C-alpha cells in the first residue's frame, strides 16, 4: 500500500538514534538519566523542533513536543513511548514508539492537518526501570503518581535518582510544575514492538493490543550466617544462597502449573554477599517479576510464593525481608480506540490480530487517567531486551502509518489533505 508517512525519514532517525550508546553491531546501552540518555534526548528534541513542535524537557526528564489544535484548552491527545534502554538492549524497544509518534505528528503538519485538540509527543524518562529498580518514572511523574522514597533509590554505583536527575539538568524541587492537571490528557496512543512471538507466528506485521498484563515486582532478601566453606558441616549451615535457589526453582514450578495460562515469573537479578568461592553465602538479594492478565490468579500465585519463601527461610534458618517495588493490576485498552484502529487498518488493507501485552509500557500508567490504545509491531523470534532484537522496517512503517491514521481519526481531522479513505470516517 502507499504510505502517508515518510518511511525513509523514520528509518534514518531510528538508525541515527541507535548510534548513541551503541553496543557491538546491533546492541544499545542507554540507561535512564545517563550521559548517553541526555545525548539521545537532545537529538530527538532537535527532530521535534524540526517537525515544528514546541519541545521541552521537564523536571522528570521527559521530552515532550506539542502541536496546537483548534482548541488549545481541550484535553490533549498524547502519543509516545521511551528512548532509554536496558543495559544489554536493542535498537527498537521504545524508540519505534517515540519516532513513530513524531512521524505521525510531522506528517500531520506537512499535510496541513489541524487537529481539534492539541497533540503531544512524549519520550518518557526511565520506562525500563533497570537502573533504579523501578520503572515508568517519567510518565508516573507527570501524573503525580510517584511513591515515597523514589528519589533516594540508588543505582549499582550508589548514585541516587535525585542526583541523576540534577546531573541531567532537572530540578526535583520543581516537580509540581511538570505535573499535568487531572483531565488535561484526553487519550494516549503508543506504538511498540511486540517483544513476543505471537505476531510472527501468525505472519502478521502489526497487531492491536487489548490490554496489558499486571506486573508485580518484589525484591527478596535472605540473610543467614557466613562461614568457612571447608569447616562448617552441611547440617549446621545457614546458607542464604541455598535458600534462594530453592525459592527460585519453586517460582518456576508455581507459574508453570497451568501451561495454557499467560502467567510468567522471572528472577532477573541476584546479588550474593560476601561473593567468595570459599565462604558460605551470608546474604542474598534477588528480584521477582510476576505477571498475569488474570489478577485473581496472580494474587493466588503470589500468596503461594510468599508461603514458599517463609517455609524456606524457616527450613534453612534464614531471616527474610520482601519489598514490593511495583504492583499493578491488568489494564484494558479502550473499546473506542480499538475500533478506530480496526477502521483505519481496514482502510490500509490490513486485518491485524488482537493480543494482550505481557510487558508493561508507559501506557500502563496512562491507563489510570485516560483511555489508551496500543499498536504492536512484529519482532523477529519475539526477542527483546537483547542486542538481537529486530523489527523489519516495512513492519515498523505499517505500524507508524496505522498510528498516524488512528491519531488523525481520533483528532477528528477532516479535509482534502486527510489520508486516503479517511474522510468518510471522520
């Protein structure tokens, strides 16, 4: 089909952004609030301004571009995602959504389309959460949903989020100036790679998201007694790592019990102290990531896991502490937005499948204040958070085109310059 958006421009920007924090041939490490992140934000800001958007970096580290509508006071239609990455990340996670949204807005301006309401494009700060062990920071910030103590969370080098924000050029004392008033965001759209294998298995370039599974993040700390590895009898040991190993194995068993359920559980980090080959581990800290689209089932599995942790600690004579870092229920996409996406997809000659999202996205936070919708783009073998992450440019372009058409549809744009096939539906 003939695209309305500029595919070559979108591809060029994706390739140029991937050079910042480049790892090897295809990887990217661009941690939130790092020098690499700042360089990337400045580059994308220059593209916002090139597209005619009024661009700003707020005190949460978000980059936001604004295109005025016929009614500047109307609740905004917001499009966006993030450009921070995992420490061992790929080129497409988040960036496809930010640059696809920019392409949609720039295409509107170039075609002389004026939306009824303001349209804003956001590159949210620290969606990933890997540096300070809690994600969706920027989007939760503008919604006034930060939690107590978040600014004192430290990264592996002891740098707190507060310090990192100040070094980034933000002012945590002026957060209030960057918070959106209730009701000021009317709807949110996000384009993202699927980060899973479903679309590829169906041989479909894009999909319409029906909802986001609810993530539960825990940090578990087990404390025993250190001792000489050669002299303490096995029956007398209070080995924190042995306890952790038993819990980690049990987590896999718990979440795998219903093979057809979408439940997933992951232990992604493990810290051992004193971390010496001939000392019995005294302290182990590990993270748990538990997700499900069925909140009742997730709650049952959480209770079973907590019981396992308590019984294991008792069995091995360990002290235990569990900290809850994130707890979100599943959030479902708005029916009206999904219908707009279906309508625009038909105009493009597409019949996209509809699927849930296991990973959370900035849209998850947005779902608490406005209607939201998401478009997924097929990614090779479902691989993400990995330098091997890959999405074909043709698929990305189709996703960006669907995003543009959906945004134009929702913005009630009319006129000769509207995308082919759109006039009768707006």
